[in-house]
C-alpha cells in the first residue's frame, strides 16, 4: 500500500521528458538547422549510428570534413532504410541539426546533384 | 530515515511470495516520452554531475550501458522479456545486452553483475539484481552498481550505494515501468522515472554489434 502511495505521489510530481536515441541525440545536437555541401568520402552503416563523411571545400580552397550522423543501423533497417544511394564521390548537400561537437550534424536530408532528396528518417523531420 | 523506510517498504514487496508469472513476457518497444520526478541532488550528487562531460564521458560512446534506466529509455530498439520458474531474462537489442535476474529474495543477489553482452562482457553499471512478483507486478531490485549515469544528457549520476527498484506492470498492450532510484548520498529524495512500452511481439531482436564512437580520427582529419 505504501509503495502505491509513493508511486502515486511520484506520478503527481513527475514531469515528462523526451527520450532520445543513444548517444543522446537531443543532447548532442542543437536545434539549429544547417546545410553543408561537398563530396561523400565515406559511408558507415553501423550501430550505434550510421554516418556519412563529407568533404567540403570553401572558396579559399580550405578542406573541412563533416561527420553527418543518423540513426542506428538496426533501427534504419527495421524501417526499410538503406544507405546504398549514398555513393562515395557523389556531390551532395546535407541538411540537419548542428552538432555540439565541431563539424558534426544529425542528418535530416541529403540532396543529390539531380535534385532528388534522400530522407532517412521522415518521422524526425 | 525516510530512505531506510522506503527501501524497507519496497523490499517487503520484493520478498513477497511469488503469486504467479505475469503477462510481461514478449517483445516491447518504447512508446513516446516518459516522465521523471524532480531531480534534487546532494552536494556529492552535484559534484558527480559537474564532473561529467557529455561529449567525452557518455558511456554510450563506448558501447557501455550508462545505467539500466538509460537502456529502458531507448526508442527504436526492442526489448524482449522471458520468464521461467527461476529467473527473468531481459534481452535488450541495444548493445546486445542480456540481463538475467534470479527470482527470489535478497539472498539471490550475487557479486556478479546481472547483465552481459553477447561477447560475455559484464556491465556493473546495470547492477546486480533479484526479482519477485507482487500480484501482477514484477519487481526488480538492483544494487552494487558501478558509477554511471541515469540521465546521460544531463549527467544525473548513480553510485555503488544506489538502490534501484523497477516495477513492471502490463496494462492492456502497454508495459508500464516505474523506476525508483534511492541513494541518500546523491539524491535529496528518491528519483522516480516512468516509461511506457507498447507490445511488439512481431519485432525480432537483431544483433547490434556496436562499434565504439571514436572521434579521434575525425578530429585529426580537420586538424591537418
């Protein structure tokens, strides 16, 4: 009975929290949406996070590598998502949430040169 | 005093005679946001929290569970529960964790962590547990935790002195998990978390095969 009372009190005092995929997406990425253009250097379809490495070259010729992270391989596979479309050497524009770690992003969509758009997790957009 | 009373009260429930297995067997997936009570840390709790650097210390980066609560609260990864006469086996797809919890009272506790991955690596962050039934509820008590984080986003800590009580109850097709953390060295009052999971028996657990998130190579790329 006392356990029930404690649980009831706890429920009344509790506040909702947003769950987040590991590593915590909401903690590791801001809400700021950014875009980066470049060529795909590497694609990793793995757990805990699939990722795409993009090389951006600015107008001064400076190279910057961006790590574009997405969901877990197992989660994406369960949703029928593959990263086969992302070929090394392709020129793309990646858009997503800016990471707290420098030059990282949580992928929202990738646009190819022909204008087609790849959205791995539409439910997050 | 309050903490001792609380632990004692909950423990009485844990020691209650097993009535019957419940309908918690099956596969479950997190269903929406959970809730948490107010987090009131002691001086020691705040010290542990302040020492935490999210981008470096999050155990998830190293394929290690930060705490049992963190493993429950992971969307997109199924959790399978199996019951036998002697134990409860909870298989978490995340990190390929297998948590085997003996049924019984405190005497069922061992020094060995209850959780390991498919490679056989034990994770003391998940504690050592025992479980029993109280009516239709399954109650799991865990102790002997390694230092870890109940909330990795904010570095809410756990410690070896932390006692965790998980109450699992099925309501329709929803598994309701209430997770109470008790540790007067860290918390001014018990921290209570709730999760809701939907039945997903059609979902198979896959091999997770976690790869550590090493960012050194990436940092070096941009340093050159």
